[in-house]
């Protein structure tokens, strides 16, 4: 089992910044990739960004490229999502995901961007 705890969400004005954190615990050795997804009201959950524990290769959805940065601290089993130049359309619940043979989800953290 892997447990994921997100933090760092909140309310921010358009153009502002937030940094999300996701701390993993448990059998983290069973995971090879971590990522962030988001789900806005009335919409499906969508991929935002991902990073591999080994090598640190990253991937982003087009709508956040150049604004969001995903990073990792392997010693702390923690990943981060630095979100800059936030837009109202970034408003969503952001979920951390751990990828392995079995995938795991965090409980989510709300990000609200006001115009």
C-alpha cells in the first residue's frame, strides 16, 4: 500500500502562484512515476503533469506548459507542483497519483483561482 497526502491548495487571484506538495509513504518502492491530475466541477479528471522517480523525466498537458513545474525530492518521497500565472480555468481539485503495478490516489486538494 502507498499513502499519498496532498497539501498547498487554496484560493488565489488570477496571475498568482501556488505550490502543491504530495508526500508518499508506505511501499513507495513499488512506484516508478508520480503525477498530478485535476478535476473541475462537471468535468472528467484530467492529467496535468508527471515525473519519474528515476531520471526525473517530466511530462505536461499542453494547457499548463510554461506555467507549471513538477519536481521531486526522492529523499523525502515527495513531489511538488509549482503553479504560476494561474488562470480561473485552473480551478479544480488537484489529485496526486502514484504509478506502479497498482495506482494510488491522494484525497485531493482544492485550488480556486478568482478572476
